[in-house]
């Protein structure tokens, strides 16, 4: 089998996106500067560490979005992978999303026998899910 080993978040404003993900999930994010490479937008890259290497999960990056998000993005089909992030407390995480400038697109719902899930958008319009494990979750 082939596993996902890295993710990228595309952003109109990568520094704003980094702030959002630091505030909501506590991720470590820093710009990767390679000596001798000019800092043009198309060359800039932010490394994202989502947790310790001793735990299951993946790390990724943030890049400048190429192209434009349309005003009707909510009406378009998702044309990307949507990552789901494990959280200890879904309600607290939703609150952090809202306070950090994101929004909820699908409210908290039970995934029976698995946990509680919600779908959100970050400050850049990217969709992501959040899941709190709870084997007692019921519809």
C-alpha cells in the first residue's frame, strides 16, 4: 500500500494561514529558507510539524496558492484531499476555529461507534475535518 507522507495547505496569505493553524491546533510552523534561493512567492515554503515523531501522523507545508478561489467556492465540488485532524475536544476546537477567523461548514455530528466530527474552513477557504474519538458516539 502507498501511504500519505506529506500534505500542503494552499493559501493566499501563508503567514495568516500559519497563525490560524498555530492558534487552533498548536502546530509548529516556520518558513523554510534555503540559502541562495531568492524569496519570491513561488519559492517560499512554510514547514508544518503537527506533532512528535514518536506519534502516528504526518507533517506538511504551506505554500502560496496558485490561481484564484472563486466567489462561489461553497457551491463547487471539492477538488482536493480533505484532511481530518484528530482533536481531544471537538467543541473547544470548533471554538478556536471560530475565534481564529475560520468557520464551520458542517456542524458537529456523530460517526456512530467512532467519534464526533465537524467540517470547517480555514482563513484561506481550505476545507478540513476535525474528529474527537468517542466509541460511544451515537447519531
